[in-house]
DNA sequence: CCAAAAGTGTTAGGAGTACACCCATGG
DNA sequence: CCATGGGTGTACTCCTAACACTTTTGG
């Protein structure tokens, strides 16, 4: 039985929401192939390194971003996806709060910046396909998990939360229905703090309360918007 | 930058429903490591072979089973999961109708047989974990897709369909509510044929009608039992 | 007092769940 | 006529979706 070895990489699709838009973090490649093209942060796994560890390491090395929500996305293994030969990539899906985007271009990448997830530049390899798969996953997960909170600071207003949902789903949500749903889910704790967004009435800050998370998960769907 | 090569395998968790129970297809290993242990069908990918192709090929080689519903499940890459060294496995999830289980032990496996998915024998490697992940995926997909139909012959009775759902979900469903839901979804076409199951009144045969599938997928949840 | 954003309630329709009896058939 | 499995309807509850005005604040 043949046992061909393969090169294995990890690639990370990391999202944030900034200025009411879903954004994805890309790095500009400093070496061939696809030199100067934008790409998902990622790279080769090391020996004796768990896959998830490699994803977090590459993300931090190339962008300076750490402490993110991370989960495996999909494994792409088409024999022609990398001109260098057989390279299989295990892609990961990550989220980071809008207030924790401390970018720093690293050694491997000439540059790192956020791009609109819906309008990225031309991407290296099959990274466009991976990105689209990530957007789809995010939309789906939004409906039955609490991932939306991963994209916000620890303290946030209900309007900010709604904007995150609207940015990801790509459509407007009714303010009253949105708030009633959150009230019903009982996962927000109101704080004794108010902030002024622009020039109007100040909004009350809330924090996410994981207290009820297990119960809600059992019940099934969390956010059926 | 280090570029360690890795061995890449595919493993297939394939389910059927037989005798009102969810069953999984396992093969008995003929070689070390874990010789004589039961394992998921699978093996090393070939050069220039797409991952999905490898999964289908290994499944047929080891069990004789072909023409199945197949989708990628998860990639397991813990450095210690295989005593031979760094082996990453891309696992696949498959379904086959109860009337198409033409098993044939192949070259790699000493034997292949169906086991109850909830009570498998001791498994090689981390295959127990992979199996449990597959069961979870099946339960989840049942609720928002039409995978249930993959487990039935082309023509089936409503009672047979309900038994499939009950076997996977592990609980009884209300007959009237189940039928109303199927009626509402409008994905079944009744045929002018009746079969007798046991000794009672004959049941009408139906077939799955993919006609409405796209519409339903847009609508979101398909089978919220 | 005005502009801007926060906050708040009601109603109607659709889906889910619980529940029990009659029907058709062969032996 | 009886045993066996197939097939049917109703009432209640809960969630969803549509919809507009008042409140608070700073300038």
C-alpha cells in the first residue's frame, strides 16, 4: 500500500466586525508562490504540534493577534490547490472582538490588514473558497450558538450587539424583536453603566452571562432570527 | 521554516439503519498496529488523489460498499493518535440505504460487519472519538436537512421513515405530528403502491421528492423534531 | 427646543406538542 | 371476528413578525 507523504498547512479565517461591517484579516505574501498576493494567515504545521496549536501560532506570528475564539472549519486537499505539490490545508475559523485587534505584521508576512469579508482582494491559492466557506459557517453558527458575543467587547450596548448580527446576516433586524429575544434568552446582564453613542440618549451597557449557556444549548436553537 | 511531512489518511464513519437501530460499518484490522481490533474503514491517501476520492476508494476496497452519501466530518491531527508517527486523518461521514448493504470483505480488512452505533466493540486508534463525532453530526443534520432519506430505499412507507428518525434521535416520535410535518414540508410523493408490513393494514409507499429541496433549505430548518 | 439615539407593547398568524380512536387487511 | 399495523383531527401554547411612538440627553 502506498504511503505518500504530504505537506500539511493550517489556514485561519478570522473575522471581526468593525464599522458595522464584517471584516476578515489577510496577510500579504512575502514569498513565492503568489508573492505579494493577499492570503489567509497560516503556514506549515510543525512536528509534534497539534493542528489547533499550529493555527494559533501562525495567526500570532503573522498578525500579532491572539486569544481568539477558534474552531476547525474544513480540510481542503485538492491535489492541484498548491503549485508546489501536494499540500493539504486544515482551515480554521476564528473570531475576535472589535476592541482587541492589535495587529502587528510578523516575519512571514509583509503586511496584515482587515478587509471587508464581502469584498476581499484577489487571494492566493484557493483562499477565496475557504473564506466563503467561513462566512457561511459564521452565518449558520450565529443562529444556534452564542458566537456573536465573541465579536464584541466584554461590555456592550444592545445596539452594538444588534449591529453585529446585522453585519453578519447582511440584513436589518427589528429592534424590538431583537431585544425581546435577548431578554427571553436570559444571557445578558445589564450593568450600572451608560455610554453615549453619538449625540443621542445614552445606552445601557450589558455583559454576556454564560450562566444559562448549557441549558440553552440543550434546548436547541438559540438565535432563530 | 520547517516543513515536516505527515502521513495523511482518510477514515469513513458510515451509518445505516437496520432493524430499527442505527448501525455503523467497521472492519477488523489485519495488520499492526491494533491488529485484530475493529476500526473505521479507511487508509492512506494516494498521490494526486482528492481526499473525497480516497474516502470512497477505501470504503469500497475494504467493505465493497459504494454509491453512498458522503461528506467531510472532521480532521484529527493529534501527534500521538497513531503509534507509527505523525498521521493526520481526514474523517468522512457517510450514509447508505438499508437495502443496499452489499458487504464484501476486501484485501486490507480481514472482515467487515455492521455494529450498533451506540455499542461498538473496542476500536483502534481514536476511532471511538471519530465515531461519536459522526453520531452527533448525524443527529444534528437530521434536524435541518434531508439526510434521513439517504438511509431508506427509494420507495418507503411513512412508518419506515419515522423509524429511521427514531433510531437516530433515540426517542419515540408522535405518529400524527410526524406525518403532519412531512405533509407540510411537501417533499414526499405518494405512490399507487401499498405494502404490508407484518400482518396489519397495508401501508402506502412514498418516494422522496427533491423538487422543493432548495426552497426548504433557504427557509432554514427542515426537521425541527 | 431640536436633533439623535435609546427604549418600549400589542396583535395576528404559524408551528409545535399532546392526545385517542377508527380503518383495512389476512388469517 | 380478531389481531395487527395504518391512518386521521383538534385544542392549547409558544414563538415570530409586523408595526410607531415616547424618553433621554447635549447642544
